[in-house]
C-alpha cells in the first residue's frame, strides 16, 4: 500500500494505520521530504476503503520539533517561489477517516499545528508544546489562525499565537487542545485503543459524514447544520448499515458494516 518512505514509518493492523514521523535524530523535524511523504500517506489512506482510522505519532523522544532549522538563519528568510504556509497540502481534516494525533513528545511550531489539524489529540503530560513562530520572526502556520479560534476560542487562541509561549500537556488540556493527557509511554497505546474501537464498532459511512459535517460546521449557520444532518440521515437510513447497527446490538455481536468510508451526501 505504501512506498518506501525516508521520513515515515507505516504500520497497518485491521483497519488502523499508524503513521510515525521518523527523523528521531532531528526530533522528527519537518524536513527531508516529510511534507510530501505525509501528504502521500494521507492520500493513500483516504483512498483505501479498508483503512478506517489513521493514528499520527512520532518516533521517540518527540512528536515533531517543527520546521527543520538546519539552514540556520536562512530557514525562514529564503522561502522560494513554491512556498506555502499550509504546512501540508492534504490537511488531516480533509480526509474522510478520523485522524488521531498521538502526541507522545515535544510538538513545537509546525509540529503542534499539524496535530491541531487532527480530529482527536492525546498529549504526553511532561512534553513541551507551543506555536512559537512569533518568537522566530514569522507567524503560526498550517491554518492555525483558522483552527485555533474555532477549537478553543479567540482569547485562548490569542494567548497561544501571540505569545509563542510553550506549555506542558496539562496546560494543553486546560487550553482545550488536548483531548486527553497521559504519561508519554501511554499516549500511543491509548490512541490505538480509541482507533480500534472506532474501526470495530462504528459505521464507516456514518463516521465519514459526521466528520465532514463537524469541520464544515465552522462555516455553517445553525439552520444549515440542521439541514445537513437531515440530508445525511436520509442518505444513511437508505443503506443497510442503518439496519445492521440495530441487528448487531440486539444479537449482541460485532456489526458487519457494508458501507464505504465516504460521506454519502458528497
């Protein structure tokens, strides 16, 4: 399914794909083609119907140290004509499958903003986090000025983006960007457990539609969300999975879903 990546490790297990940022000697800094390789892996996962959930993590001891500073003071001074602050051309929220960030160590700058693009985020308690770009003479990237105010509110987004300060996992939870905070060695197992529960027990089509509406709801009115929920219900109710979910519950057995992991209204 995956080619030989230089900067990523991939593992597939029963519908759950784990993508590990793998430049441990650079604390998994985003360089050496990692941007394109992660985008390629995301795309392949999204196109494969047998993939239900993606877990994104980093090779210990870090999740991702952000931009690779190997170029010294030219790191941000010479962006080149193809530069984009998007971070990655395929953000995690654009995929039809849930993406869980197992933030098992330090996540700084782009390392943290990549995690913010994921649907569920589990953080290591004692690691350091921050969107530090204003302390490097640039600004937060990877749509952080769009995502953070919607995830945590304008006041907390301002604290994160305008101070560039770093904080630990407990503060990340207080700020609202961590779904759960655990010791570092428990982060990936916990993320995999959530992923396995989703893969085994939820209807692929329903999850895809719900995820799309969650992220789209930022731009929709209350009435528009209600209309979309009705549209989605009509589509999923017409599929056998709406019957299978009840059959499985009544029989006390695992569900046997037949729907594809795509939003049926798109």
